[in-house]
């Protein structure tokens, strides 16, 4: 088993990465949150695939598990869904010590985490990520939350899990488009922190797409280590944690321009990273080779490198509504070279537009 430990000033937890660990979920949860009852959250797809395994493992460990099923998709990442989760937990009389388990992708994790952070002012939370994106990114670091009509992830809480149980074998049922989205987040980690990870992904791409277990464990572990290091340095995003938003300022605008669901989050992040790299090159921060290299890898993964986009002014308007605007200046995470990024709020409009034009179909 590969274990990555997150050590924060007031909290420590493990991310356990092991093929087959879903079958031991119950005992692992019991080790951090021994209690008679637990709640678990899943969408219908993941419940149908892995719900029985999770539930029987929890029951074997002595829990009476209660399921709060959530609708799939970004539009279900809402306060109304969280309210539905509270109702299930309240009807089942879940208590302060009852753990809540998120079994699913990033949407389930964000919803269940926010519900766990707020139900009875906070109950133990366990992440059991089933998409690659959730394994390498959203299950680590304690960001939870929902979308509101004004924008994505605008309401939420920092709430660290008590444990993360990651079983890479469940990726076998993940649709390939979702697998590619997870790889986009891995490429993001490589660009912001680790040039050798970029090379690893490029070199082992076919084995990764074929879900070779050894390579996948290595990929997940290396990405979790990067995310863990960033979170341990800056838990509440006062500084370097913002580097993880590389590709997101452009990406969120692409997502809302396309309407949530048309372009998946990871696809938008991939396109956003390309636009940001091009903008950075235009601004003189990095070589134009970086956007070419990045574009080639995204393309090899099978991710889009061009999109149908509205006008630059419409996209600019959407970006200004993003929460990462500081005193009316938009902050961008821009690459300097593979493995190093910088936050800038002084990028000229012309460079931003060069970024948009670079990815416009
Ligand atoms: N909290 C954070 O730090 C953080 C970080 C990055 C992204 N996010 C959020 O994560 C969300 C995206 O996450 P996602 O891409 O995992 O979305 P998701 O939760 O919708 O999962 C993707 C799809 O794959 C299905 N699925 C998941 N695991 C499966 C499996 N093993 N087999 C078959 N199907 C499976 C799901 O049912 C869903 O249809 C976004 O809302 C984004 O804002 C949060």
C-alpha cells in the first residue's frame, strides 16, 4: 500500500492508495471513526457499480450504513442537494460521531464533504474517490462546496477528511472521457510543480490509458504527494495553494460559456492551461514551446485543444465574475517553465485575448 500523510497544525490524515482497498473500507473507516452508524453518499452510477461492495464492507465492520443518493452532474452540486443529504441523515438519526463517506467522483466528494462539514456542525468525513480526478485532486486537501447560480464553487468550507481510501481498480469502469479529465489534472500538477511528472505521463501514456495497475498507483501517488505538499504549505489558499488553480481562470469561463456539462471540468482545465500558457508566452514569461509541448501532450491524451468559444469580450465578462478577482484585477496562474508557475494580476488584455484566440476553433 502507498500511504501519503497530510500533517496540518491541528489535523493529520492518511491517503491510502491500494488496489482492492474498497473491500476493506469498513475496517479502515472504523480505525478513524468507530461508531455504530454511518452515512454514505453516492450517485446512481457509482452506487450501482460499487455500492454493494462498500455497504457490505461497512456492515462487516459493524456499521449500519445509510445511503444519501445524489443526482449526477454539475447541476446537482447545489445547496438543494445538500439539503436532501441532511434530510436523509436526520431521518436516520446520524449523530456527531457518525462518519460520512463520499463514494464517487469530485462532485459527490464536494457535496458529501460540505454536508459533513455542516451537519451537526461537523461529523467525521471519509473520502473514497472513484474517478481519477477525485483520486489525484479533489479528495485531497479539504475543499468542499457547491455551485450557486452566480458561479461555480462559490459556497463551501475547508473541511479536511479523517481518511482517504483510494482503490485504483475502480478506474476500470470509469468512462475514458472521465479518465482523460483526470489526466488533465495530473498534467496541471506536473506543470506547476514537477517537470519529471510531465515526462512520466508522456512516456507511460499508453499504459496509463490501459489502466496498468503499477503505473496507475505510481501516477496517483505522485500526484497526491504534490497536492499534499501544496496543502501542507498553505491549507487555506492564502498563497501557493492558488497555484493549483492553473488553467482554472480561463477554464471556469469556458465551462460557464459552454454551460456546465457540455465541456467537462477536466477538459476545460486542459483548454484553460493551454490558453494561460499562450498568454504567458505573449507576455514574455515563458517560451512559446511550452504551449506547444502542453498542447501535444493534451492531444495525445485525447483531450480537446480547441473549442467553440463566444467573443473575447463575453469571455472577459465571465472571468470578471470569477471569485479569483482581486480589487477588480483578474489573477492568473501563469507558467514560467515546466514545473514552475507564478501568480500575476498585471497581464495585459491583449495577452489574455491571445490566449483565447489560441484555443478558439
Ligand atoms: N474539492 C476540490 O479540491 C476539487 C478539486 C478539483 C475538482 N473539484 C470538483 O470536482 C468535480 C469534478 O469531479 P469528477 O470529474 O470526478 O466528476 P463526477 O463526480 O461527476 O464524476 C464523473 C462521472 O464519472 C462517474 N464515475 C465516477 N467514478 C466512476 C467509476 N469508478 N466508474 C464509472 N463511473 C464513475 C460519475 O458517476 C460521474 O458521472 C467538479 O465539480 C469540480 O469542481 C473539486
